[in-house]
């Protein structure tokens, strides 16, 4: 069997709130995500979901423990290598789309590839166009992103997260800012990608409706995993 | 997106275009700053060149003159001299001036050498008389140093034994024209009547009034210095090195050497003060331009911190973010300097066209070096990049976690 996409091994994270006082937010987490899993991360506010997402997203470093992404131990990498690994292996979808307003939809989708390669080339726009087509956004591809609706913007953001064919997509409340219809469209797209390309998703959500549609639900309370179960309903539906 | 542009340039230009108002205002600020600098520089250069042209029009770079005569008191134990009076300086020839001339002609830094004989005489016509400075010259040599033929207002620069060329202002005062005769009387009583063959205008009223040119032998006869030369006029290849050359010449020949820099010390003083104040103003304008660019970019970094965070999350390196903002600073400086140079040059042309002497001639000759706008562009671009360092570092150091959460 192939390497798991993500392995957390006794990951702790604490913040110094004025030495010597330290607050431990995550108390030694173990987690393994296999390729093609669609996982919901749930938990109350302040449980450490965002902190965990930042660690997994390589935006922050754990205080102790190991974090292995696609067989590569991220805890031993320097900043430059971490940035490279992040750009190539992880896609981000945020609650607020966070598109770059100065660019068109197409350019936003191509942006991760541009950052990785340095110069624009034909291939990255071909890839961006394909994604926009798939996301039914072809008509708006040359519009500045500011002129798109909220749902469209979030779809562009999802397309952007997939541009580099990442092993893992991290979504932080991806539909939190959308109406039900747009949320469904966006979520369906993520599932479609997950099923077609076996891309692994880790979705932080407060929305039980959304969580119920994931394969696996991991619950984080006060910095500890309190539950990690397959979502039976989805599994049965799939069978 | 231009295919040959790297990400940093694309992002920098897009960010500048997106913040259109900010960019426009700061470019206007840079334009005015660079415009002022270009205008002042061109002005100072033109003025300096004009003044120098006027001075060197009627003066050699170096004048070799006989050393001062000094009194040598006899030392006598019985006689204690309270004061030793300075000797009067008579008009006299340089000792062995032909040998000195030969020496000078061999010097590689010297381009032209012309012996002259000068002394005060009285020019009179009827009841009018003026004290003037008679200069006896060898025309072919002297004209290489002072371009008299090029400044002839009437007649021609012909100097035979009975000829004289005088300035336009002296001609006015004496009421004479080309072809008239003027009587010259030396202090010794020697008197000559010479015919005016030409009137010159060297652009300096004092010179036009005081100098009269005669043939070398005529001058020698008039001043009672047969076969003598009271000064050897010299031009050098580098006018600004004249003083250094003069010092060397004085030491090697034993003859006094006065450079134009020494005789025009006041002019150089004024020019120095001008240049210092000009540099100070340019420096301050440059600083204010730099602060302007820096403040606009700092605001831009704050406004874009979320976007910067997202770019970092998507794999942008700190270096890429740093360069995006450095480039913005450089581009603002460059564009501002292009407009600013144009503005400054148009302003100086306009000023040159409007500022006229009462007689309608130009107030100063316009001298604009092609490198002035090029230098301004380089300096402004560098200033922009330097000004962008602080904001760019700030952007590059943003923690993506904090930036995205905002």
C-alpha cells in the first residue's frame, strides 16, 4: 500500500503567552489520512481546529512530535523547503475565498503554478482553463475576481487549491460564507474531485449537514481527538 | 500576462495598477521632485558654463608674468631698519622669455602659448581720452588663445604695425569707427597714432572698454620694451587643472604663473556655494520622494497583508514577496523620473525662451547633457528601490497564519 498522505505522530503545539507561561493547545495528536479520504474535522470553537489546520498546512511548526506529508518529514525541513513542499502538496480553501483581487479568475487559478515555476507558460493556463471548465466558470475566466458572485469566487478558490494537483486539500469552513445552494454546489465539486482524482480532503466545518456527507469524521475537543469514526451513512450510500 | 515577465514583475505591476489612485498620486509626487532636480541641475550647469565662457572668452587659462621685484635691505649691524618699503612694480619683460616660451611649448599639458606685451597707455581722440591696457600680440599665436576674430563686431582683426583693434565700448566712448585714427600715449611720453582696423565685442563691458590690441612690435615700441614680453599667455587642455599646472610651471620656470582659477577666485566661490546649496536641495527633494514612496508602499503592504498571506500559503517564498515590493518602489521611481525629466526639461526650455536680455538675446546659453535625464532615471529608480526596502521586508516577514486570519 502506498504511503499515507498525512501522518501526525504525537503532535503537540503550545504558545508562549509571556514566558515562562505556556499554553498547550494540542496535546499530542495522532492521525493518519490515506489517499482518497474525505475527512471532516469537527469540534467546538477554541478546540484547536485552526491550529491543527495551520500545522497540517505547514504554515506553522509543531512544538513537538512528527508531521509526515507524503512520506516527507516536514518537521526537519527549513523554511524554504517547507514553502516548496506546501506549494506543491497542499491546496487551501478558506472560508473567505481570499482570491487576489488584482488578477482575473483564470490568473488566480494559475497562481500556484506561477509561484512554483516563476514564469507564466501555456501549460498553466491550459490547466487553469480545464479546471474552470470543470467548475462551470469558463464564461467568467477573464473577469477580475471582484466581479464574481460569492459562490463563483469560492469555486474559483477551490479550482485554485487544485491547480497543483495537491495530495491534500485543506478546507477551513469552505461553505461557511455561502448560501445553501452555493454551498451545495461547492461541496459537490469537492466530492467530485475527490472521487475522480482520489485527492484527499480535510474539511473543517461547523455544519453538521456537511459533516454528514464526509467519509470520516474526526472530532477535536480541547486539543484532543475525542472521536474518529467512519461515516456509516455515506459508506452505505456509496455501496 | 506577459510570458517573459516573472511572477514578481507581474504581481508588482498588477498591484500598482490596482491601487490606481495611490500610484497616480505618488508618481505625481516623484514627477515633481525629479522635475525640480532636473530643472535645477540644467540651470546650474548652463549658468556655470555661461559664466565660464564669458570669463575664458577674454582671458588665457594661465598667464606667465615676471616675478614681483622685492626690496633687499642690506644688513648692517649699526643700522636697524624699522620698515622695509615694498618696491614699486614697473612694467618689465620676463627674463629670457624666449627660453621660457620654448619650455612651455614642450609641456604636453599646454595647448597654446603666446607672448604678449601689456601696459597702461592713454587713448585719446580730440578732447576725449581714456586710460586703456595696450596688449601687443602675435596675432596667429594669440588668436588661438583668445578668439578675437570670432568676436569682431566691425572691421577685421588685422594687426599691422600701424593698426589697432579696440573694443566696441571704447569706440563708443571715444566716438570712433573702423578706419579712424586714435592717439596712444605711454607713461614714458612715447606717442603713436594708430588706425582702427576692427572693433571687438568679447561679451564683457570691462574688457571691451579696457583692452586694445596692437601688433607685438608696436606694443614693444609703445611701452619701451623693445624685444621684451611682459607676459606669456597659455591655454591648457584641462581648464579645471589650470591652477595645478600653474603651480608646476611656476616652480619649474621660475616665472610667476597666474591661473584663471586664481584670478577669478570669487567666481569659483560663488559657484561653490551655488553648487552646495543646489546639492542640498536636491538631496532633500530626493529624501522626500523616498519617504513618499515608502509611505505609500507601507500602506499597500498593510492593505494587502491578507493577499500576501495567501500567496505565501500557496507557495510564494519570502524572496518573491520581497521582490514584488522592491520592484514596485523601483517602478514608481522610474515612471516618476521619466515624467519628471520631461517636466524639468520643458520647464528649463520654457524659462530659457522667456528669460531674455533687454536686447532680446538669450539670457544664458542652454546646455543640457543627455545623461542628465538618464542619471535622474537611474537615481530615482534606485531611490524607489531603497525606499521600498522597509515595506518589502515587512511584507516578506508577514506570518501567513496571522496575515490570513487578519
